């Protein structure tokens, strides 16, 4: 039996309240760093290439850097790895305030920190909030992640104006919750380091890459994230082309993001109650299909309804994998490796979505084909993602 990364309790271990506060603050920071960029773009006078890079870098970097989270967790233990990743995220936020070059470089650095946190946080939940609480806490994880980005998106423009129309000040304000999370993690750093030796972990990683359940989860998570990033980038433009006012189109996106947070809480909480999750996977995909179909076919004045339906489906689809990482693996290291693999390939898939949607829009001169492309992917996902929801542990069938 493989060792776990660090003990859940023991002499001198931090109390439950300290662990919970640290967990909530870390989750709050997972999307704050990205939430403020979009609302500021109209005020920043950036060239199209730079603006496009700012929106493409986060999912691309989160995909490329996700394996580093599992490596750091194995070598340092979850608490120390979380602290290191939060420190990198904080450094990226500070670098972003140093002009356009700093904005691009800081986004990459911050994305590195977030990529590691994405992998480590579900493992932290399993260790500290396992059993019947895992669904609720994974729901809190997804809700705080989405809510943090939404809060930053709402506050960034007022901060920009209050700071004398300074976008560096507006963006660096995201360092405040990041520093709070770092401070909350300090009491957790006293846990012993994990035992040396990871040969078994390396063998498991090799087996994981060959396991169809892992690739099923990659498909499910990756396609759900791809849909989310397309909607995040283009939903206002879709509704403006349908005749909605820009302010109304922006409101629809805000409602969608709020619904993502709600779905991110409900999805894991419901999924954790059962060992088989195929019906939950199908349910969130069906909600996405219904929402997208409404956006495509219904009048613009019904946009609020379909945006909320779609948001709930997307939020559940991004939150449920956290439960699946825990239920489909036998121990902490296996969970870190599965989380790292799924998020690495999944976010790389997601990064292509906005570009493909834009290319289809330019080719056909409308949004019918891009939305049709998303609908086709979701139908495919309804089949490809089912194996990941079946009640079993990856690798157990070999022993």
C-alpha cells in the first residue's frame, strides 16, 4: 500500500477551523487572477494580439503546467506545495502590474501557480474532508472558484476608476486575497515531509496513461471546460448579434457565471452521494445542450433563462470531476496523478475552443456553426465520458 503525502491529524496538527479557513481562501483565489482582465480590456488600449494572448494564456498554461502540481505534492506534501503554489500566484499578480510586458509575463507566472493549485486542492479535500463531507467540500471548492472570478470581475472596473483610471492598480488588487490565503496556510506548514521514494508512484503514472477511464475523464472534463471558455469569450457577442444591447449581453454572461458557481456547488454535492456517477455526467451534459440550444434558437430576450441553464450544466461539469478523482483512485498519490493528467490534457483541449469558435464564425459569418460545433462535442461527450462515471477504482482490476 502506498504512503500518503502527509498525515491528516496528529500531535501539533492544525485544527479543523484553520484547515477550513485556509481551504476556502485558497479556493477563492483560483480564478480571481483571471476575473479582472476581461472587464478592463476596453480601458487598456491593447493591440488585438496582446488581448488575445491574455485570454488564451490561462487555459493553455494551466494545461502545460498541471503536472507540476502532482510533482510538488509528492515531494513537499500538500500543505507545503499549496503554499509554494500560492506564493507563485501572488508573485504573478505583482508582476502583472509592471507594464504590458509584465502583464503578459505575470499572467504566465500566475497561471503556473493556479495550475498547481488546481491539482493540489482536490487532494487536500480528500485528505482533510474525506468520507461523507467530500461532496459538500468539493462543491465549496467549485463555488468559491467561480465566485472569486465573478467578484473580481464586478470589482475591477470600480477599483480602476477609484485609482485614477490605473489598470495596474486594479489588477494588483487581486494580491490582497492571495496574501490572505498565504497567511492562512502558514499554520499548516508544520506537518512532516512525505517519506522518500516514489518508485511505485512512477509506475502508477505509467499505468494511468494507458487506462481508458483516465482518458474518459480527460474527455469529460476537457469538453466541459472547452464549452465554458467559448461561452466566456463569446456569449456577449452572440447576443449582440441576436439584437441584444451590449449591456444586456454582458448581464447574460454575468448570470451565466453566477450559475456556474451554483452548479459547481450542487454537482459535486449530489454526485458524492452515489458510487456510480454516470447519471450525473449525463445530466450536466444535457443541461448544457438545452442551454446552448436555447441560446441558438430562442429570442434574445429569453437569454437570461438559457444562460442560467447552461451555466448550471457547465458548473456541474467542472465540479463533478473533483469527486471522480477521489472515487476512481485508491490513494492520495494516485489522485494527484489522475487530477494532474486530466487537467493537463483537459485545459489544453479547452484552450483551442475560443479559437475554433472564432474561426467558424469568420468562415460562416454567424454563430450557428460555432454553437453547432459545441453541441456535437457535447453529444460525443455523453458517450466518451460515461466510463469515467462507472463505479470502479483505476488499476483495481489488475489486482
